[in-house]
């Protein structure tokens, strides 16, 4: 699949803003009358941005979701096959050892559209060799988080949560292209979010110019993209 021309700049900095982004960026084209948000945050952030006629259900391990589930221990998801027009799972799968099993469950319960986002781990690898420590890098924070990134590295104690997979934007693309052939679903869109080349800051534009000279499209996606997004049509 060719590199998409859709480059989305920095759009969200919180879980609620990410939920809002799903509706504003993808809602008109892909959100149907019934929505299942898997790992939405347990606070129904997305519901306030949906039309009143949309039936919304949220699954999460914490907070006050409609259904509280630990996806690493409680599969299958207690939902019938093809139950929801749209299933949404943003920045969740990377937290799970059983990434592949949960992805299969998302496909199973989806009737039509499945929206997934994943972090691009490769983008922040430069923080390691630059010795650029994660913000607020005090000892109490280091108990749960790594020195250079929030969910990677070696916390001082066993963390309550962390990312279980380290992969690049291009690896995510290739994973879903492989799965689409194997499982016969259609990829409607794949695009990067947090793509700094789309930022209006002078520094970002200068950086993009240099990168365009030195790197191919795949390298640019890995270097510039904060996250990977895909829309699947079942």
C-alpha cells in the first residue's frame, strides 16, 4: 500500500481529546448507529461527541465503563459476533500481551467498521541516545515509568501498566496488510497522526526539509509520526 497523502498534525494531548478526534476526523464516514469503544478510558468521553441517536457502549479495565473487563484474562469478549456497526480501540492493544487474540475479538464483534490506533514506538527512540529524559523525571515517577519514555524502559518497581510491544509505524502497516490478506477484510484508511511535517512551526518545516532529502517514505513515517491509525471494513 502506498504512503497515504493524509498527514494529520498534532491533534490531541489527552484521552478525552483522542476520543473527540475519532468522532471529528472519522465519525461522519465510519461511525454507525451502534458503537463499541474498547478501552475508551472508562469515563464515556466519546459519548458526549456522538449524535443522540447513536447507541454507545464502553469497555475498560478501570473507571466506570458499561462493562468492566480485563482483556488479558477475560476473553472472549462477552458480545455476540457482528454486534456493532463500529468498534473503536485506540491506544489499547500495545498494552496487552495477547495483542493478536484481542485483535481477532475486535474483528469478531464488528459488523462493519473497526477503528484502531497504535503508538509509533520508533519515533521516540532518539531520546535514548540524546539522553533526553522523560518529563518530571523524579524518583517517585521512576517507580512506575522508565527514564526516557513513559511506558518503556526499566521502572524501579514492577509497573502497574506498560506497553508490551515495541514497533514502528511501518511495522504496524505491514501487520495489518498481512492480516487483511489472511482474514479478508478491507483497509479503508491508514494514516499517521502527530505528523510533525504537518505542523506550522518553522522548526518542524526545516526538519521536514532535511528529512525529505535524507530519508525515504518509510523512514519518514517512522521518524515523524507519533501514532498509526487504521480503519478496517469487515
